[in-house]
C-alpha cells in the first residue's frame, strides 16, 4: 500500500504526515544508491502544542533547551558583574572593605598615595654613539670623576691651559705689624695661569701666579726697628717655565727659567733698612737652570747648573729723596748634583749636594761689611708613593755659609725639607710642608738668618661642593747673636663651589710674632671674603 494510503487508513482522514512522506521521497535520492533506507515518521500531536505560552509551543519546564542552573529567572545576562575580577586585596568598585596586602619581610613599606609622575622621555641615541652598531668596537666606559667641581682647562693645540683669578676683600687688624695696631680694609687680586704639554715625548710646563694687595689707609712712620712705609701696598709674583728634552730613553736634558717679584715683609728685622719710607722697594730674583739626567737601570744621576740674580729698587723716602740698595744686589752661581735609586716601585731614596757662591754688586755694604760668601748643603731623603695614599718627599741635611768678612761668623745648621700628601679618606687630605734656608741680611755684625718654616694643612669635603681647610704654621729666624724670632699662624678657609667655574671663599687667619732680641711682639687678625673664577 502506498505510504499516503496507509496514513489515511490509520487516521480515517488525510493526515498531515503525508507531507513528511513526500519530503522523504524527494530527499532519499540525495544519499545515493548505496544508502540504507531510513524510515521517516511524522511528529505526533500533543496537547502542549496547542497551549499558548511564552517561549514557543513547549513550556519552559518541558523544553529541552532550558537552563540547568536555575528555574526562577531564565533571562540572559550580559556584561561582567561589578568587582567580579578583584582579588582579596584589590580595588573594589562597590567600595567594600578589602584585605590589606602584607609585604615580605625586609621590603620597604610603600608610600601611600604616591604622586603621579609624567613618563620620562629619553632622546634616542644613535647606535654609533652608543657603541651598539654592528661591527663597531664597544665604547669604553668613562672614568668616574674624582673631583666633579675641579678645574677643567682649555686645549690650545697640544697644550692644556688652566687659568683662574681670585678677587678678595677683607679686613686686617694690624697690616703694618706694629706694637700699636692700626687696622685697615684691603683688597686683593690674584690671577693664575698654568699650561702643560700633552706630548708623548718631551715636556714643557708653565706656572704663573701673582697677586696685588692694596690698602686704603696711609700709615705714619715711626722710629725704631719696626718702622713701616706710609704706603704698604704690595705686589707678589712667582713664575716658572720648565722643559725636558728626551734625547734617548735613558737620557734627558732639563732646563728652567724663573722669576720672583715681591717686597720685604712687614715686621721682619732683616728687611727694614731705612726710616721714613714712602713705600716698600720691590725686589726681583730671576735666573735659570740647565742640566741633564741619566738612568743606569734603577740608578738615576742628575747634574744641574744654576745662576740667579737679585735686584732691589731704590728706596723712596717721604721727603722726596731716594736711597740706593745696590749693596743688596747680588749674583749667585751654583752646581747641584743628585743621585737616586729605585729601591722599590714606591720608594726612591736620594742624596743631594749643592755648592754656590754669592757675589754682591758692591764690595762693602752700607755698614762697611763684605757680604760675599760661599756655601751649600748636603742632604739625604726619599721620595715615596704608597698606594696613592701617601706620596711626597722628605729630606734632612746640613747647610753652611762662609763670609768674606772675618767679622761675620759662619752660618750653619740643620736644614729640613718635606712635601707630604696623605689621603686619609676619600674626603680628607692632610699635607705637611717644611722649608729651610740661609737668607741675606743687612743688620750690622750679623751674618744672616737661618729660617725654618713648618706648615700642616687639612682639607675636608663636607660635601663635594663644600670644602673646609685648616692650616697651622710655625717658623723661626735665627740671627745668631741678635736673637731668634718665632712666628705662628692659624687659618681656616671655607670654599663653596657653585660649579666648575665659580666658587665663593671665606677665610679667617691670626698671626703672632715673638721677637727674641727685646724687640716688639705683634699680632694680627685677617678676615677675607672672595670669589674665584677658573677655567
């Protein structure tokens, strides 16, 4: 029986299933000849199909697509619920209390509500400059600058040139060093110039330092050994030009020229020679050195020839006349020999001997004494360098001077010299200096003066830009039968470095002078404030 008739016979009328049978007859050829026959049946009618309910023909409780999670609300949910992704200690948009995160032991506590900072923008750097270019050698790391406020200098060809000038203003309680002090304000201008060659062989060094101190007060002359001029303005200059010619690896030729300008120091007994001076006479000492150095493995020999001349201006008196100082002018000729040995890489002991002759322009001085003399010294010491912490040179010896006039006694005694630098810490440096010399004088019956001066200096950096300096000094001048003078001073300086170019300096100093011949004892306090400009 055909499928349609079977359906009509079973239902008593044409059933809706005949449409389904007709659809099956149309689709069956699509499965091919090898497809198995599949029976097709129509959906049976139920009472729920005619029940009007939200959701279609079937109620929600009978629908096979109903939600498994719940039966109350079947509406779909869109978006993310508030604070659904916050952890136990994170931010909650519903303002509910959260747990406070506990930091690990030893970690710093976070700053509450840190200020917002703009992102730092870094300018791009070319690979060639950064040293990351392909095939380019890596860039060498720059050395850490030990003195970030130090003097840099300028390049002039193959020379490194450093220049500076200091301008001071101050107050001196006793500038003329009198027993009855009279104070005065003053100013000081001090320029500097240094130049050093940067050659792999040979060398040339130039060092020029000068100053001028001016006072706005005139001082009346007084009688006695402590008389001073009316005008006590004083210039000062010290210059040196030295060179080295490397002939071979072990042979060098050395030379130098020097110039020293100055005036007599106030209060010194061997310098004040006239009364009623209008101003201090200026003297100049200039000369040169020529010699050679030879190395024999660790042994080094050095021989130099020296020649110097000292010339004084004529003294100007307040009455308009002048006084000749030709008897103080003299020439000095000398020979210096030194032998040193590299005992270890940091210790180099040496022996040095010097002999010289002084010839004055006039045979007799103003008191009819013959001041021509011969002398020298012999000393031994060592230069050393221990891990860059302690460097310098120290020596001691014996010096002498014999005079042409038999009435002038022989001058001799212990001579010491030292220049030590101790870097106690990265911020503190200690320096010790000692100088000894036999000086000329015009005091009648006195051969000369044996002077010894010792200075200790401590520099401490409170900050890299704030340097404190303390200096202490002690010196003596022995005049044989005329007694001995003693000198003391204490000084403190504070330097505030604004940059590598500008610095502000303040200084406080006190001087004492004790005369050993019944003379006048003096004291003075000096306060200064200045500015230093350097390049």
